[in-house]
C-alpha cells in the first residue's frame, strides 16, 4: 500500500515521501492518526505541485540545518549522572537530557531528532546522531560523568 507521509516518522520516512507500507499499518494507524494519506494519482499530482512550490523554501531549510551542524561542530556535551562503583549509571541518559544541554549551549534541536548509536548505561564517551534534515546528519559526542 502506497501512502504519502504528512510528517516525519522515524524509521519510515520524511514529510512528503511516498512510501510502501503494509495495508494494516496504513489503514489502522498512519491514515487515522493523520500521519499519512493514500497515494492516489490525484494526491500525487497535488504533492508534486506542492513540492515544486516548496523547493526554494526547502533549500533554505537545508542551508539552516547545515549551518547548525557546522556551528555544533565537534562539540562535546557533558552530562552528569549518578553511578555506582563499577561505573554503571542509575537509569540511563535520554534524548531529552541531550536536547536540554544543547539548548543551554544555544542550539535548538528537538529531542525526537536525536538518536543514540548505542545505549548509554555506563560512564564514558558515546556518540549520538542528530537528524537535522533529510540530507543533513551530524554526529555528536556525549561524555557521561559521575555527578
């Protein structure tokens, strides 16, 4: 079943992407929740026209995302967490904590656009991936220290 996504869905696609999904997923979740519409010929034509009009705007958004990635650069975010003697932290570091630290440094990044390359359960350095735009991904270093 082909659907046109109305917003970004992690693991599936970005806004205005035409994706194939299983019929049940499309009918029972994506369409009723307003995340997608059926990819009929008329909807595809409307999408094509909208994309043509939004091309300039999209280029500007991509440029802003690239500027943000270059400003962040090789910044290291330091997050304090309580840890036991073995270095294992109590709980886990979340994307919300990373987003808050980025906001403190002056970078506005939504927590939904942050993903960890590995689970953060111990003290040390980890990598996170910032999904700033469809074509702009940025790797961020997170240092977990004992609070």
